[in-house]
């Protein structure tokens, strides 16, 4: 059975399952080079099919991982959808949309909207020769947005019995769900409508601080560590967002938020660091209380989570630290970019199993790498000791970009589309931010060998598998803080990626070789892309970013490029 999953909402994408296993997954942003692209994922579909080695005519079923978000009207007029999204988190149109979808879901009439969406997508998909999918007679399936989130979380972790929680802004009229996984089946226990206050709270704070909502929430998380949350401000924010059991506080149907309203005006009196700190505290307290309530009520201590709220790595740390939690799994592509994979896994009823890796995307071959380097007139070699040579450059303080192997699926670079540098030099953060044209408040994340994890991090055992995908923060050991200052945040935490020799032999060998030279097998790992661009996909993307950033060396497929002063 060959099944294609697609999602055409925020951060659209496609995934292909072949005989019960995910063979490829790509997001549209990597193809059209538009960050978090919401375009219909034709490019991602074609790329995923190509990676999986199948043709459109081979696809036997298509599953859409979001049923009526976007609505049929917005799917029919994508330019209007884009325009509406660009108006921000305080837009009356956004409020009206949330109310409409939430009430529609509660009324049961949403099935009419789903039918309209299915009809529209059926006509659109006929543009490709999906002859085996029987689109006009049951071959096109619309899956509930939060069901796709939950299926993805449940079926990428190893426990048959598991509590699954989803929280995001709003999808298909819903903001939060609780489901019970048992014996390979997932059953929803509870849901809360899109009127839950957690819906847009953090994104509005993001916009209020001058960042781009639905993109720069991580900046708020990083900024939060630079101040103690003022108790009066925390109390003020809790008027809007708090846990009230079994879910979150709600927002009135008729209240349209405005940044000049008394509530938001009061918030704006404080410094941006205090605002970020208070918002982080309020979010953590509300979601942690929500999680604890459902763990206690269900009696299930294995926990899997998905939805955009769980992109917050500090929140995930707080959850992992709960005594009630035995182990935490965070879906690696926790936001809407993961819906296509969740839809496929849920539809085929894949058995829960630990996700082996996330290198599910484009793998440039030698010919493509050679052509890209030749076109750029860059010197190249194929050293037989490429790993050792790369480690030597890093030990000399050089910055190395790597584009080799399958591209990462998800928001984190995990070694195949990464920029590496020494974690011992605290000034490297400023250096790399300048070269990559970024302004960040979080330090760059460390990449370490899995066998060294306990040497560097505290309390990692509950979320060790999640740490292979860089989705949880941990407190660092005194030795790590002393020897790897560039990878430690001001609050004494780091967001590591663990890598084993089985998962990625080349990167593991690079860490080992670097450690033999320096005594510390730890590197900085940041995504290989310029600011506000998606992670590089192709060899040409890699060469362009390498030249623009003026980095010192490029590991591109089988080649290693060295430049004395960086290619300007």
C-alpha cells in the first residue's frame, strides 16, 4: 500500500508511506524557499514521491491532515488566506475565523464544510495522474487536524499504551485534545474548542514584542531567561490564561482583542524581558497543570505530545520534570508541518514504534554536488579522511557547514543540514549570528554523542529519545558549563541533540575525531540557512548560503571545500 499524506495549512507539506513505513517527508517551504510556506504543496508532493521512488499513478490513497482548516473559502482563494494571515494576531478577521470554526465544530455542521473542502481538493488533485487513488470514490480522506497531530505523536513513540496530548493555536475548531493510546489504537477522550485562551496568547505576546508571530516564538522563549517574571505582571496575564480543569480558561465570543486595550496596554508598560519572562511562566504553569491533571486522571505515565505549543523547549523541560511523568516524547515536527506524516501514520494504523530518524528529505547525489561547486567556481577535494580533516578545521576554530545525506524533516537541523563550530568559544554566538544575519536570544544548541549524554546533562533519562530530535531543554552539568559556554543559556540550560553511531555514522565520527583533538566531543549545531530562509535543501541552496555567510568550510556530499578567509 502506498499512501500520500498532505497538509495545506500553515507550513504545508507532504509525506509518503510505502508498505507501512514513512519513506519520505518534505515541507513546501524547503522547495519554494518561503519560510513556513502555506502554498499548496505541489513541490513537496513531487519531491516526496521522487524520494520514495514512486510515481503519482502508484499512490493508492491520499490523506489530508487537516479537514476544514483552512476553510473551503480560504482554500478556494489562497491569496485571501495569505492576506488574512498577514494581518496579525490582533486581527478582527482572525477572531471571526476562530469563532466561526469553533462554533461550527461544536454544532456538528462542520461536516458540510469538510465535504466542501474535499470536493475542492479533489478537483485540485486531479491535476496530477493519481489514477490508482480513485479520488472520486473514497480515495481522498480528510482527517481531523488534531487527530493528525495525535496520530503522529502516538505512532512515533514505542509504547502501545500512552497518553497523547495536543495543544496548538486552533485547527478544525479545536485547540487542545487528550487521547488514549492502547494496543495500537488511539481514542479521543476530551477536546477543547478554539476559544481556549491558550490559542493565541503566546503568539500575541510575540507580536507585541515586535517579532513575527507563528515564527519567532522561540525568540520570546530565549528572551524570557533574561529577567525574573514580575509577580504583578504574572497575575495580570493569568486573568487571560490559566488552567481551570479539565482545560484552559476561555475567551468571550464577542471580544476582539486590540494591542491598545487596557489589558495589553498594561503589559506594554513592562520591559520586553519582563514581558517574555511572565508570558513564559504563565504558559508553563497553565500547560503543566493541564498535563498533570490528565496524567493523574488517566493513570498513564507514558506521555506523547504534539501541536505548536510544544515547540517551546522550556515548557517541555518543565513537563519532563514532573514526578507523574515516566517518559516524554515530543513529536519532532510538532507544529502543522508534521500533519502530513501524522495523517499517513494514522490512516495506515502504523504500530507505535520509536521514530528511528528524521532524515526523510532530499539527498543530493555526487553529480549534483559537483555541478553546484563547479558553477560557483569553488575549490573542492574528496579527501579519503574527510571526517578527520573536518575535525581538524573545527579544532582550529573554523566554522563548517554540512549538507550531506537526507534533509531533516522538521524545524531542527540534526547534522545533515547543519553549521558546526566549537562550543568552547562563547563569542561564536555573535560571530555566527552576524554571518548568518540572525538576531537570537537563545545560544546555539550543542550536538553530542549519545553515550556522553549523562556527562553533560542532568535529568535527561525521561526524555532521552526526544533529545535525539532537539525538542527539550535540560540543565547542564558544571563541567559542560565550564567547557562548552557557547552552548549554555543564561539560565543554565541547553537544548541538545544526541546522536548515535547507528543513526548518523559520519556525524558521530566527526564528534569523536573532534573530541580526540580537543578533549571535548561537543560541537555547536545550528541550522544551515540564512536568516528568515528555510533550511537548505539542495546542493545549490547549500553553496549559495555558504557563500553568502562567508563560512570557512563546506562538507557537501562527498566533497570538502576549504576557503582561507571565507568565500565572499
